C-alpha cells in the first residue's frame, strides 16, 4: 500500500522557448517572502533593545541582491564540492545549468554568510544583528525549496511501509518516505514558529547572535533527524556506518550555534549605536 505520487509538471509556466520551473519559482518566492518578513522584523521597534534596530529597511532592500547571489552561487558551489565533484570537474559547464537542479543548503549557507560579512563591512552594520534578522527569514526559502524538491520527485526518502509512503518516479518502484515534506514541515514551518516565539516573546533580537545561534542548532538537529529517513545520495551513499553527508555537514552547525547562544547570553542585551 502506498499513496500515488502527484504528477505535477516541473515547468510551472511555459511561454514559447521560455520555461519557468517550480524549482526556480520556489527560490524567487522564498527570497521575496524572506525579504518581506525581515523588513517587518527590522521595522518593529519593540523587538530591539532601546526600541531601535541597528539596521534599516533600506539596508535590507540593498542586501537582497547580495544574498540572492550568495544563495545561488554558494548553493551550486557547495553541491559541486560536497556531492558531485567528479561530475563538475569532467563537465565544468554543467555548473551553470541551474535548471537541472543540484543545490546544497550548506553551500548556500556559506555563500549567505560571506555575503553578510561583505555587506556588513561595506555598510558598517553589526554583523551578528544582520545574521539574526536573516536567520528569521530563512525558513521561508527552506519550506518552498523542499516543496519544489517534492514536485521534482527528487531527494526522496528510504523504502518504508508507513501508510503515507509514496512511489516516486525515480525511486525504483518501491514505497518511500516523502522526506522532502518532512523537511518542509520541520525546517520550514516548525523552525519558523520557534524563531517567531524567540523573537516576539523572548525578544531574542536584543541579544546579538542568539537568534542565529538557535537557528543553527535547530536546523542542524532537524536535518540530522530527517537524514535517517532520507535516501543517501547515490554517488556518495553512507560516508561511514550510518552517517550521511547531510549529517556530517549539519553537526558543526549545532556546535557553532551552541557557542553563539552561550556567547550572546553571557554578553547580554545590546543597545544599537546611533549611525550617522
């Protein structure tokens, strides 16, 4: 017994030679909604120490292009380095064929961090506060990205007999966990709710580094949990015993996040300096 996989065309809109895929649309919508939410966070003085955010809505408007480049370039480079180095070494031009899929969250995270570091240095912004605001917006992109993975029938789970198992087109004809939906629920919806509670109830944005630290801890934990249900990448398999590449890349996130939380709590709330 298995649920039928919904046959959804990977192409959302097609006009002549132009084809807009759900995969690309998911990135666009995720970045757009994340930008909108980050602006709301910044524009809410109650969330910040001294009732004033250390960055402005105009800063976030200018940062959108930076983070878009960081996500796409970092995500693609991370996928090439972590998951298919031989393929991209043998066919370098495949790196630019983004419509074929192949993005790494961990690579996108590194690209985003580099973009934030460069932007904060250029604008004279407090880096940890920028980390915090961006962290609250990331679950939007994670949710829509995993839904796009599900539509594409990729990154599916391991064989199972649970009642909600699905037979994916490329899954060998056996029922499997819809692990993309697990990730959408945990990394997207639940992580958003946790961060929302943290910022609006506990006022975590007043403690630079606390929100982004909690984000790293919970994303890493959720990703490791789902990896027990997700089919390992065929070109890699299990790295050692039960460990997958996703687990190995997520463990440092938890450790770094824990360090950021401890540092933020010990340092205490910070009143933003007046920018002139």
